[in-house]
């Protein structure tokens, strides 16, 4: 009788441990497995301007790495579980931070010093890929307009 109770107790503890461990791992990894709509507002410093203590983000495009100042970034996660700091924590140790593919990948080479660019794309946490869907000059629809 004692053996049966101890086996049932041990079995219950093992099952509950598996459930809690798998639920925690699933909750941490699930949002990063699917591509997330991400928007980055970046700029290339003007001549004479330095990066200083500003947050710098690097983009890898076809074997070349481009360095920009990150002005703003946000994630359009409908569940509200993933935010920009989560993505930055994932990519900040890599050089380049993002591997860029998609429609506007050549845009990063064309950006001029002093220019601001709003890049919208789908970020995949599996391989730090940002697939560019659109890239437009300026800070986006909510940023100040640029005058030339």
C-alpha cells in the first residue's frame, strides 16, 4: 500500500513538473517563432555629427553592413506580449543586428547622411531577419515632415 501511494505521489510530481516546465518554455518562445510586424525609424548621422551615446543598429544587406542611429522602434504584436525591448534583447549581440531581405533592401545603401528613414517589415526571431515591406523618407506618418 505504501509503495502504491509513493509511486502515485512521485508520478504526480513528475507530471506537474513537466507541465510547468513546458508551459514556461512555450510562453517564452512562442511569440518569437512567428514573424512580427516591426517598424524602425533610423537615420544616418550628418557630416560632423557623431553616434555618441545614441542607440546604434546595424543592418546586413547582401554581405554589407550599414550602421544607423535608431530614433524609434515598435512592434505591432496583436497579443501585446512582444515589445521592442524584447526584440532588441534578442538581436543586440549579433553583428549585424538584422539580416535584411525584401523589397527595399537596396534602400539602406541609398540613404544619405542626415536623412531619416522609416522601415516597416516582418521580423523573424529565428534568424534575425527583417523582411522589408516598405521604406519611406522621414519619421513615418506621425513624424515631422522634412523640407528640402
